[in-house]
């Protein structure tokens, strides 16, 4: 008994160590992200701004760059990375599929169609009354609609992982075709705006957007970690085992997918389609910390935040003053990782 207790304490300590290391990496990355950019801001200037020492002539300009442009973008990258990664981890758990993501269930293509509808045709689900938020509203609305369509279709055959994934693939192709139609009929200058949104980016992040996205990501994420960690552990052994242990697989699967959809839709609506974070983040976490969702879900938040913040820092600094859409950078980072996963890491997901 004593040996079992000692083993469990070591088990928890090792996972806690990984979480601490990645939290430290995130803090270091935050510091470098604040420093890097077209406008160079030195450490003492940042400290002067933080502590209200505004006597230096350039401090007001630096404060505007730091507080109004750079910090909102950095905070949005952290929140979006956390949200996409924990949503991906939860989707992979309930669908028992290592490739499950917002792409798999058609959420990204549905959001893209909503954004294309607003950018290309000026059509909003609320009549375009909210100005700059017409694109955000459309993307969020159609992501939620996609999830309900997937659930409705799969409900006919029972909400098994296979039927949910197949229904999601069908929605992905449907909304992808609708996006193609809009791109075909709009003018070139409008088409550029649609393509830019579909690439994903954080260049338009503002504190108002951060204030909206934060509760959309934090509340469902906390609910997933606190309420459904044990259920996800049980469901990893199959629906029959979960039922025998008192977990309702179908109900749990639907609730977790709805929460994950809410998180993903809230992020995508403000950032555009950022690929691979919801896939790579959870897989990195699972490779390092294992499949115990009590640790996997919060650790996925950290890996996703580090991944997206690092990718965005690269995107805006690698060929200054030009900014690369962050979705392109995450794709370049994600593809080699999955090739490595395919060739070298077989079996770890199980």
C-alpha cells in the first residue's frame, strides 16, 4: 500500500513538473513577444511603462504600441491557443480519434462560410446592424449551426464516434463548396479579404475582443476540466465500459462536443481559421504527460498557448515589416510534427 502511495505521488509530481516547465516557457515567450516587433522596445522602457515612469520622450508612443497593439495581440494568442488546444483534446477523447478537431466536425469551414458571407456579400445573420462584428457574428453563428447539423445527422444512427465524424466530414465539404461559390462570384478586392480571413491571424486583436473571448473560452474550459475529466478517462476504454461504470456515453459525448464547439467558435470568430493548434497542442501534451485528462486538459492549454504565441511571434517578426498570417506558420509547424507522429510515435495515443 505504501509503495502504491509513493508511486502515485511520483506520478503526480512528474506531471506537475511538466506543467511547471511549460508555464515557465510560456512566461519567457511572453517576455520575448513583448520585446520583438517592428518597433523595438527595450526592457527598461517596458518596466518604465509598467511602473508609470513616463518621463522619457518616447514613452507615450511606446505605451500606445505596447498597450493598444502588442499586448492585446499577445493575450489573444494565449487565450486562443488555450481554447483551441483544450477543445481539440476533448474532441479527440469523446470521439476516440487522434485526428478529431474543428476541421473534422466541419466547424472551421462553417465559420469560414459565415465570414465569407459577411465579407463577400455583406450579409449578416442579424442584418448587419453591428458593423465590425458582422463577420464575427456570422462565423460564430454558422459554427454553432454546423455542430447542431452534425449532431442531428448522427442522431439518426446514434451518436457514436464514427457517425459524428462522418457527419462532420459531410458538413466540411458542404460549407467548403459554399465558400467556393462565394469566392467565385465576388470581385478580386473582396476575394482578397475572404482569403486573408480564411488564413487566420491575430493582427486585428483588440482589448474589446479579448474581453468577449476570455469568458467564452474560460468558463467551458473550466467546466470540462472540473466536471468531465474523470468521465473522459472512463470513456477512453469504450462506451460499454463507461456505461458499466455509471457514465452515460452519448449524453457525455454531446455535452463535451457542445462545450468544445462553443470554445472553438468563440476563438475562430475573432481570429479566423488557425489550423493545427487543436491537433498539435493536445498531441504534444499527450506525448509528454499521458492520457489522464485531469492533467491532459490543463496541460493542453499550456501547450496550445505556447504553440500559438510562438507561431504568432514568428509570423510578425520573421520578415519585418511584413506579417505572415499565423495560420500559415502553424501549418508549417504542424506538418513536420505529424510526419514525425506517423513515423516514430505509433501507439502512444492509445
